[in-house]
């Protein structure tokens, strides 16, 4: 495939993406080989950049000893920072998940502003420390910078750095970098700690390529990355740890696996999903799932293809709503999730028939009013859930809160968290380290359970605890 070549055969386009990944991975291995020959214990990495579109990081990660990545969130672009904080947290979790939960390294970050984003917005006091500790909270064992010193010339002379053109670090940014260094020096026990996630969300790069190339049902953009993040957010808000995986990862460590828009179901996934649910796991799928195989050839015999028996539904059609057009989903009386609504629906509405599944909610409007919109199918010892429409955040919160209660998913801390405040935990098996992060411009007061100590002072954590704007407090509790 090329601009002057054949781009209409989607399976060919997919194989071209796969070839590019294989080529780069092979190149990395050839670069690594002489280093390992000289010192077999020398760890190797290369810095990733979010989910760089051209490569499948799950394959490239196999050539590396540990994961490192470059994170440059555009803080203070929006009045509400929580959406960006959630997006960044999801990518931290993906970097940790790429090597089976092994801690990663924040290879690049800026203590100030970049010079390549649309606006070079300074981080407000506290935000650099908060965003750096967010990485540590989600599994980073190091916080590093691009760059140490600003150059006098060339393209990055105005990119943020520890040492500005003034030539010393007695600056606002320099002092904040020093303060962060002091904090990190007091957290030696956190290094190497793991994240115990019982929830996994599938964010699959090959699926992403296929979705974007499919030509329908929404050529304005299927918004796969955004959709995955919308399913991630309720868990992040509740302080429930999540691994972000691809569709080939082992599902057995989890209680709940969520597969938003798993358009491509590759060979073997359906069998593994059935085994996972039959043994007591819970699987959540959405609209536009089980449509094609790994060559982007449509499944015959009814969607969702090889997942039809597990989900207990037949997806007959999918309606694409115009921008600004909405439908509503209403929970049925007495449904097992306690869904109420009405919940607002945008973009995509799948028209499904229940076969062995039970209906929990239905569409309220249009010619498919009364048709199933949310279903559940008992399968062995577990359950398979299907959400047929792209629903609002209120639905995501209600639905996943119900599943979290049913599955008794562990939270980072048993405390009520106000909007904008999140909790993330790492553990060494004996002690749990909880990072309380405030992504709002207001102070918040939290009531804590007993037994926590402040990692920086070793004093008992105050109760109530006051979190200032852009603040992060790190607490420790022994098991």
C-alpha cells in the first residue's frame, strides 16, 4: 500500500502495518545483539510514545527488557483537568502492562512547557510534581527529563528544561524539580512494587488499524482510543487498578475483561474468552464487535461472529447517528445492574436480538425503540455482557459501578473521593503505597480509614486529610 498504490484491500493494508512492526522489531534486535554479546546483563529499551500509530507495541515490546515512554500531556488546556489525567493514566497503565506488570520508566517529560505543541502552556505550581508522581503511581520506577539544559539555538532552544538559558536552577522550575527529587529520594520502597489489577481493558493496535480502515459505519471517525478511555474512566475514578492489554494476552488473571469495539476477533480469542467466562470471569463487549477476522474478512452466519454463542445475541444491523443526533437508553425495571437512565446515546446504535441473553435496558426512541440495548448472558460460572450503543459517562459510571460491586473489585483506598481526586496503589506484597492525587484547582478534604502513614514524614496520616490544588500525598499501609 502506498499513496500511488492499492489501498482498497483492507487485509493488504493490515499486513503492511504488521510488516512495518516486524521490520522495526527485527532492526531493534540487530541493534541489541552486539550490546548483549558484550554484556548479557545490560538492560535495553527504546522510548515509546503513547500508542504510536505505525507500530504494534505489543510485538515491539518483546525485543526489550523494560518499557520506557515519553509523556507530554497538555495540562491546563481545559478547565477540567480530569479527562486529560485519565487519558494519561491509561497510557501509563498500558506501558506497565506491556511487560506483564513490570515497572516502566518515564523516559521523557518536561518540567516546563514544550515548544512543539499548539500552545506552550506553563505548568501551574504543583502540576509538575503531581504529573510526575502520577507516572510513579501507575508503575514508573524513574522520572526523567527532556531536556537537561536548553540549547542556544536550533529547533528545541525553547523546549522546557531543568536548566534554562539563565544557567542555574535557582528558578521556579528548577526549585520544583529539586523538590520532586527530594520526594522521590524518600520513596525507595516503592521501587519495584507491582500493581495488582483484577480488571483488564483490551486496547488492540491491530484492531485499531482495521477499524480506522473499514469505511463504515462512521467515516467521521470510530474514536477507538477515546472509546477505550471512556470505559477506563469509571475504574480510574473509583481507584480500581486496570491493566490495558491487547487481545492476545492471557485473560485468566482477571475477574473482569472489557473489550470495547473489538471489531477484529483473531483466531483463538473466542475460545479463550469462552474458557475465561466459563470458569467464572466476566466479559463486557460493545457494539461493532466480532465483525471481521484477522484478514479483515467479515464473519458469515451473523455478528458478533465467533462470540455469538458466548454473548447470546445476534447483531443484525448498526445505525450511525449524525453528529448532534441522539437516542436514549432506559433500564428495565428491576434489572440486575440497577440501571435507570435515561442515558444519552451518540454515534452508534446496534440493533440486536437476544438468543440466550437477558435484556437489561432498551432503546427509547426511533424505529428500534424497545429493542435490547444492554444484555447479559450466563455462561458456565461467569457472565458475558453486551452494550449495544455508545452511551454517556453517566451510563459508564452506573454500569461499571454495579459490576465492581458484584465482583468485589479491590480499590486503592476505602474512602469517598471527591470529583477530581483519584487514588492509585502499588504494593510489594507486604506494604501498600497509595497515591492520592488532586487534579482540580480546589482543595479537598478526605476522611481516611485508620492505619495509614505519610511516606514523606513517616507520621500518621492526618484525618481528615487536606489535598491542596494539584497536590499528591503518598501514604503507606502494612498488610
